[in-house]
């Protein structure tokens, strides 16, 4: 799966690579160098509608939705096996396109393999129920797939976040149209090709590339669209939810975050520091669930900030594809500028930079989108840097005097995705976990998730949930069947 400018990454519709109706292409840049990396077709509104048409036909005409779920499970299992066999090539492609260190990209691909295996095992467990009703009647429900489901994914974990909803939708028997982020479409196209090899019928998994505002909105507005799963910014998510609602199409939204990490006075400072470093500098901080606000008890502020500063200063920056690199570039020049602007806002608001705070200027890094891991202290609580999602390697530190103040600061945000608490006191850990307004809480753990654990945000971080046993629910509907059995006692 070598990537050169000659390698075509086209739309994948109806089991075939398709260049797109306008023939237009976008040159993708390697974020570590800003040199051209690959060409990707630029789809149009017409391509989006064509893909929806093809998916609808495949849903009705192939046996994907109607066959025994175990057969869907076997096809998905085969896809997992093929992906695992090609894991290294996929990881390299993800790293070249998105920038993250190869070690992280390998973790991502392993996560996708495990996600496919998990939902492959659920494909034959889409069960209805029987419901007691009066008289000689019998009532039962059937769980049916919806039809064509639309999935719009962001660029920070390109394959993981696309597959997190695509796979359960497929397991439940739907036909899927996926739009990966415009900057990072490569692994999604490569995976759709593998799905064909795994025996998933043509037209059941389609990938449309192109600009979000054009192609993404066309997919959501298409008459065949039966559900929308969107992972990305709050602004786009709410717009799509409104568009979908006008046609009574349900949406699942996974949006931004500003995750607080509460470090109580009895915490294990060394372990907390490592987890905080991972939670804000992993994937160069481009994580919805980033641990971006450190709330530390005043007694631990100095030792903890010192440890996190040391981690930030030691991290080896470089192109993700190189051995030993611990933090890669940001995904684009624009994203790097965006993050640097926030650091300037912090300075202007009176904040102090204790680590990083600038672009990396070494010769080998200057051309890429590298921003140094940054730790900020003394930023006022009202600053945009404390309140808004930065989506980069920038940690803001605030101290507190008691647990009530810590919980109040943690919840003083419009977001509610992931929070963490560090303490050796079991009672304090669980009571703080209950009081935190967020969809996920980590106790003495860095940001972590598994295909079997629900992933969800509250407040402006999202609507609905993904992963776990119930993840097939949004991709099925319940049909109720009431039967008059006749004979015996007459019904009331
Ligand atoms: P984005 O909203 O700009 O783009 C996300 C996707 O939507 C892309 O595929 C994009 O092409 C498409 N899009 C853009 N405008 C659109 C429109 N008008 N109509 C339809 N589609 C459109 O987000 P991004 O910059 O790619 O990702 C960063 C954001 O994603 C951050 O806010 C981050 O917190 C969030 N995110 C959330 C989660 C989660 O699980 N909660 C995970 C990862 C990222």
C-alpha cells in the first residue's frame, strides 16, 4: 500500500473505485513536511446522491439485510482478519496522512480490528422480544435495519472514528455511506476495498470523498438517508442535526470536549503526571477527549506541574513515521496556526508558559506543522483558553483548595465528554465520579476506551452514544407484531 502522488484514492461506490463526476482532485500534504503526499478525488453533491442511490439499491437487492446475521458476522470477521494481516501498511498510511507517531497509528488499527471483531460477534444477536398481552393474542417485536445510514468522520483518528459507527451499522444489516474528513481519507478508502475482498456485497459499504459542506450536507439531505452519525465540531454537528431533524432522521453526535483532570491531595503524583502527559500530548492533543484542563490541589501544584513540564520538555518531536518519535505534527498548517493563536491569547490574558509555547524551529521540523507540547499556568478562568476546545498539545493548569471547588471548576464548562479523578481514597473517587457532568469518567487512569465500553458526551459534547452492547440500537428499529391466535377463550 505504498503511497505516492500517482496512487489514486478515489471514491468507492458500489464496490468500485470511482474518480468522481467532476474529475477534480485534492493534493494531500504530509503534515510533517508539507510536501505533497497523495491525490484524492474530490466528490461532488451529485456523487453523494449517486452513492446514496447505490447504497439503497444494495440494501434492497443484496441479501445483506435479510440473511442470517451469522453470515454478516463471518464477513465482518474476515474483514478484521484481512485488516490485521495488513495492519502495518494501514498504520503507515494513517501516519503519513494524519501525522501521528507510528506507534499510535498501530494502536489505532489494532483498535479497529478489535471493534470489527466485537461487532461481528453481535451480528447474530439482534433480538426482538415477546410481550405478554391480554386474551388469545401473541405479541412480539422484530429488530430491523434502517436502510442507508450516513457516517461523517473527523481527521484526528481517521479510521477509528469512522469505523466506530460504520461497523455496528453494518452488523445490524444496514447499507453505509461514509464521508471521511477531507484531510484524511486514505485509510477509509483502503478499508472499503478490503471489505469487498471480505465478501461484503458491493454497494453495502461506500466511501464518498469531498468537502464537508458540499458532500456531507448532500448525504444528510438525501431522501434515502435513514440515520446520521457525525463525529466532529459542535458547530457542524448542530447544523447537521437540524437538517436531519427536518426530515425526522435521527442523529448521533460525538462532539468536542475540554476534559478536566482532578488531582486530589492524596494522589499518586508520578502516575498522574504520566497519564496527564499522555492525555494531552498524545495525538499532539488533537483529541476530543483530551485531558486539557488540569485541576490540582494547591498542595500538589508545584510537584505535579514540575513533573508534567519535564515530560513536555523531554518528548521527542518528529515525523510520525520515524522510529522513536513521541509526538508528531498537527494535521495541517491551519490547525498549527489555530493552536498557536490560543497560546498568544493565554499570554495576552496574563497566563504564563512553563513549557513549550511555540512552534518547533529545529531544521528538521521547521517545514512541518509542529507545535511544542505546552503547559500554561495562571490563566484566568474567564479566558477563552480555559473555556474553549483548543485541539492541540496545550494543557491549562488551575489549582483548587477543596473537593467542592474542584468539582465546581470541573463542571464550569459547556462540554461534558471525559473527566478524570486521581486519588487513593476510594470513597472520594466514586463520589466525585458521580458529581462530574461528563459522559465518561476515568479513576486513576489516562483517557482510555474499549469497543465494549460506551463512548458518549453530555451537554454540548454530544447526543447518543457509541460502542458497547447497545451500539446496534440506533441502527435498528423495532417493529411490533400483534397476532390473534384464535381458538380457546375469545379475546377481551
Ligand atoms: P469538523 O466538524 O470540521 O469536520 C468533521 C467532518 O464533518 C469532516 O468529515 C468534515 O469534512 C465534515 N464537515 C465539515 N463541514 C460540514 C458540513 N457543513 N456538513 C457536513 N459535513 C461537514 O471537525 P474536525 O475539525 O474534522 O474535527 C475536530 C472536531 O471533532 C473537534 O471539535 C473534536 O472535539 C471533535 N471530535 C469529537 C469526537 C468525539 O468522539 N466526541 C472525536 C473526535 C473529534
